[in-house]
């Protein structure tokens, strides 16, 4: 009789843990069209930072902007990395601390906070989100000329599953 009770107790505990886990909110990077549906959701659980990468429209060299999650689900621009100085690349003393690592420029200490990022998708800029070794090409989710919004919101695993199902249905 004791074994039966113990078994039921652990089964109940497991079920309760699964239910609580399904309702536990997680910070999630949502990427969607402005005023439209979310096309990509990346839970920021194991690492609360991501990189936005693109080719500079004038210099045609790669730029990486590293963002970290700030209080209130804001995005803090931690650093910008690029390969050449020129039009549109930050370099003034008030913009942060610029370091030169053998021709790779890293601007740190920018301390710019955003509630959301608004982007326009342009084919030749090869825009992507990098997170924990994965690369998400924005052109795989949006058409050229799309106005894109990146923001962080709390979502439960159940909501993420529902969002994934909706996205899957829309792509069919």
C-alpha cells in the first residue's frame, strides 16, 4: 500500500511540475512585421543576449550589434563590431569606447536602451539574428521591404507552442 501511495505522490508531483513549467513566463525575443504577426520567437532562457548582424549598406562590410536583456524587457545595446570606419559607423568619443583589434573595431559602453527595434528588410544587407550558435536569416521569414519589429515579452511555454502552431499554419 505504501508503494502505491509513493508512486501516486511522485506522479502527482511530476504532473504539477509539468503544469507549473508550462505556465512559467520566459523572456522571449519576438520578431514580426510592424503591426503584424510574429514570425520568429526565440526564448532567451539560457542566454539573455543576442546579436543582430547585417552588411553595412554603404561600406558593404559586416556589422554586429550585441544586445542584452535589460530590466523591463528593454534591449541594451552592449557593443557594435565592424571592420571599417566610414559613413554611418560610430567612432566619436561620446558614442562609447572604441577599440581596434587588428582592424576589427569594437565599440563598447554605448549604453543605449530600446523598448523595441524597428528595422527595414533590405535584400543585400543579409540581416540575421544570432543566438547561441544559431543563425536566423530575416529573409527566410520576411519579404524585402518589410518593416520588422524586435521586442522582448514574457511568454509561457504553452504560449510559445501555440504561437509555433499558428506560424506553421500560416506558412502552409
